[in-house]
C-alpha cells in the first residue's frame, strides 16, 4: 500500500463523495476473478507490479502484461458483467458515486462478442446509489475494414455514453478520427482522448483543436508548453489525471514532481482516477492520499478535485446539484 494516510485524513477522503472518470474496465480486472480462471496466477500473493517501487520498462511492456491477463477473463459480455460488479462494489466502498469506464472495442473481435451487449453488461452492473457511464475506446489504427462499420454506427448505440481514444500516442492521428468524434458529439454523446501521457503537449493541443474534445485523459504533459496550458484553461478543458499510473509508467519521475499541482494551480479542471488498478495496485482513495501527502493538497483542495468530477459528470442538473451540495456541506464544516 503506497499511501497510508493518518486516520483523520483517511476518514476525510472516505467522507467525500467521489467520481472515477478514467477507468479501463479490462485494466481493473479483479485478482480474485483472475485466480478463478487461472489459479496458478499469484495464488496467495500480489502481482510484482503492485510493489510501490515497481516501474514499467515502457508502454508496450505494460500493455502486454495487461492484455495477457485481461484476456483470460474477459471472454464474453457475462464475464464483463461479473467483473464490473466486483469493480463497482470496490469503488462503492470508497464512496465513489459516479463512474465513467471504457471497454476496448477491438476486444469484440477477439472474443466475437457484440459491443452493445458489453455496454449493457457493464452498465447494468452498477450497484444501488452509483451512476455508471460506459464508453468505448479504440486505437488510432482501429478504423479497419472489420471495425469501421461498427465505429460508424456507434452514435446509434442507445446506452453508450461516448468514445475515448486509447493507446499509443506516438502513432499519427488518422483523418477518420476527427470525423467520427464530431459525429459522436452530434449524436449527443461525449468524446475523450488520451493525450499528453507518452506524447507531449502538442498531442494535447491536437486532441483539443483537431478532435474537439473537452475531456483529455491524462494531459499531464501539457505542462511542457505554457500555451497549451492556456489553451486548456481558456476552453475549460478537463484533465482526467491518474497520478499513480503516471509514476509507475515513469511518465513523471516521482509523485512529488507530478504536474497536477501546477495544472491545478493554473486553474485547469483536474480530476483523479485509477486508470488500470490491475496494473498499478492502486485505489481511488490512494490517489487522493497521494495528492495530500506528496503534493500538499489541502482538504479544501481535495474537495475541489471531487467537485471537478461531478461538474463534468453526464447527469441531469438536479443530480449534479445534489452531489455539489453534499460537497459544499463538507467544505463548510472545515475550519
Ligand atoms: Zn487510460
């Protein structure tokens, strides 16, 4: 457990209604389910990459380890449902009330499953009191003859919340992407893109200016270009940041040097999430603890982080007001 806050801080973090807005469902595979299908995997121990000082060699290593394990479990919509139930229960215990999670569209080809059935499988796993929004993620190279017809119809998927651009940022953005992203918004859905993680600030600019997203997944390397930080601020862009992920993937040298501090101080709306807890061994509460313990976030600032998630949540205004009121009461009770 990398972050063990004192009891008072732990209780405060627990008391905050929270959001998780950057979560890959396959990357959240619960260990107990993996052990059921592959009993030889970590029988009575935890994966080596859960160690505090573990650092992935590079993105392909991270991806390979994740895929090799996730595909043992995620073989059908029913398996997605079962995993989502366990994942959401774990989040509910941390007082998470709103979740945005994406599943990886190419998996539908490997397992010959219907993507809309997977959306339903995940969505209907939400426990009482939790709102779940399901996104599909795809790579920059996924507009293939097999997947293009599926991607072109995503706007018609009734319960799909939106799309996310996953994966390797160093591959060039292909022309189809901006067209698809625009159509998804025209269909009333949200669009996101991973940028500014393994790619630099220019990728964040591209996500905003070319893809037109208001939700950047990570975006932390915006800090390398003050003009991109200004672009985010002026366009009211939200960065769904995953601090522990960034440390373990060596996107940043250490938590103390994580740029979420400067982005937050510059007025950028940042949220925190866990990204892939199977790969990092992290919890959402630990992400909050990391901000407080290594980056000097005050309790008032932690309330702000929680608020940010509800401000961009895909909910009706009365529901949003309810969450924001609850946080306002917690903030008012602070010294
Ligand atoms: Zn991610």
